[in-house]
């Protein structure tokens, strides 16, 4: 029997991760024989964990909160989008080298443009939050050529860093009502705490797409707010999760899985589990 190709997702906490199910479905599509583990890495022990996986002949890993910056720093070579984000969610171990990519942005853009059918070019975008996910998304979002990206964050200093690095605009939450946006993205974990974002409902006036990076079995408080305001397309982040995983799979094995049926299967699993 062919030896299984070994993968893992590293994070802390990691129990909630759906990545093993997603990659199992991708592997079935190609008849690839893989083993994909969830590994909770103690804080401060990321490099040791990587060394152990390389010794055990893993081909690659996904990396999630809070290790994406450590993953980027561990790399011997990285893609330009990982370099711009200064964070990586995908590592490949090859001939003693660690290759890094960041597929969060490409996954997000593909989900918005292809599944939701919203063309980002020349559109005005508001992003709530300025953490690791926003850093990962910005390089791919800028490549899609929006007219303007505005970032609003609780701590302005963190948003200002992104303004300096990526040339986006940053504003306070209470200034978000002054303009209209075509796409509003919630990149804060407020929905996980069942809280609404710190913006007025009127911020969604004339908004075409509202996208919460958190995924859930029912509309999040952010999605509910957008729906009440009449936003045409309202989505959670499950599609991004599946698309970024497909880009990781391609980075490791050179073939990109189709994602529509995997998205549907995951959606069913999430509805059934909650
Ligand atoms: P992070 O680096 O910890 O950043 C969190 C951001 O949210 C920061 O800007 C923080 O503001 C803000 N924030 C936290 N709690 C808040 C609150 N109660 N009210 C207002 N703002 C708050 O996290 P991240 O990696 O960027 O991830 C953000 C979210 O995206 C998470 O929920 C994560 O699960 C999700 N995500 C989804 C996908 C996907 O594939 N769907 C991929 C990546 C991330 P301060 O700077 O002021 O602290």
C-alpha cells in the first residue's frame, strides 16, 4: 500500500478546526492517500513542533492562530503574498527547506468573486478589524483592484500600521457612517461572542455584500444587522475556509481541488453539529 502523505494543522486552541475534514474530501477527489492531523502546539514551542514534523517526514502544515507570524519567520523561502502579509498559513517542507504561503487572501477573494459573484474591481470596501486575518487578506484584495479600502479597528494604532504598510485608509468606528461601501467585511471575532459589530446599521446602506469571516450554523449578529439594513448578499466565512484550504492543497501537491461540493458537505456538517 502507498505510504500516506502526512499533513497537519497547528494552532492553539485547535479542537474546533475543520481542516482535517476539508482536506480528507479534497484527497478523496484525487484518490490521494493522506493523513491530516490536528496538533495543539504549546505557546512558545512552534519551532520545536515544526522540527519534529520535519523529522517525521510530514510534507506540509497549515498554521492558524496564534502562530501565523512564527510560521512566516520559520520560512527559508516565501511567496510574495506571504512576504507582504508577514504571516503564513501554509508551509511546505522540501529538501531541507521550509516554503511559506498565505492563502487566506486568495481564498477570501475567490469566495467573494466566484461563489458570491461580486467583482471587487473599482469597489469601495470597509474592513472591521486589523488583526492577522486582515494582514493575510490585504495583498490579494489589493490585487483585485478595488477603488478604496477603509479599515476600522478598536485600537487605531494597529489599523495605522496597515495604513502605512498597504496604503489603505484607516478610520475610527464612529466615523464609518460618513461614507457608503459596496462590501463590508467583519474580520473581528465579535460574532463568536454573539456580539454585533461596533458600527451603526445605517453603515450598510446601499451595501451589496456583507461578509463575516466567522462561520456559523445561523446568521451571525453582523449578518443579521446587514440583512436588516437590506444588504443584497450576506455570507459567513465558510467559503473562505474551503477556498484557502484548496489553495494550500495546490501549494503542497500541485493540483487544485474543486470546492463547490466540499462547501456543501461542510455546510451540512455544521448545520448537523449545532
Ligand atoms: P486577531 O489577529 O486576534 O485580530 C482580531 C481583530 O479583531 C483585532 O483587530 C481586534 O482589535 C479585533 N477585536 C477583537 N475582539 C474585538 C471586540 N470585542 N470588539 C471589536 N474588535 C475586536 O484575529 P484574526 O486572525 O485577524 O482573526 C479574526 C477573525 O477571523 C477570527 O474570528 C477568525 O476565526 C476569523 N478567520 C476566519 C478565516 C476563514 O477562513 N473563514 C480565516 C482567518 C480568520 P484590536 O486590535 O483592537 O485588539
